[in-house]
C-alpha cells in the first residue's frame, strides 16, 4: 500500500476511529499524512499547531497511537507504526 492509497481511505479510518473513541478521533482528525515508508506512517500536525492557541496535544496523541494503529489494521488491513513529524 502506498501513501496515496492510505490518503484515499483516510476518512474510512477516521469514521471507524470515531465509532471506537471520540477523544482519539479528536486527537487525529486534523492530521496530515506526511509520509509512509511501507511500515511507518508519519503524521504532520503543523497546521493544527498554528490554530491551537497555546495548546499542545502531542503528548496526549502519543498515548493514543495504539488505538489508531489498531483501527488502521482493521480498516486497511495493514500493520503500521505511527510517528509524528
């Protein structure tokens, strides 16, 4: 699977994530898919940080990477590791 394949189905992942855990969905709904090397999906939150008004959620997101990884496995049927840019 390539990055464009994941991008084309990202809304499916987010919809499934919303059904599982709204808080985790909130942590990732504004992520940009920056890169994918076949194993690691790197997410970019630079746009979200511009609008955050002094709130930084990167530490909270790290605790929720596992939920996102499991959801991607269920929806896209690929095992990945999430990284943050």
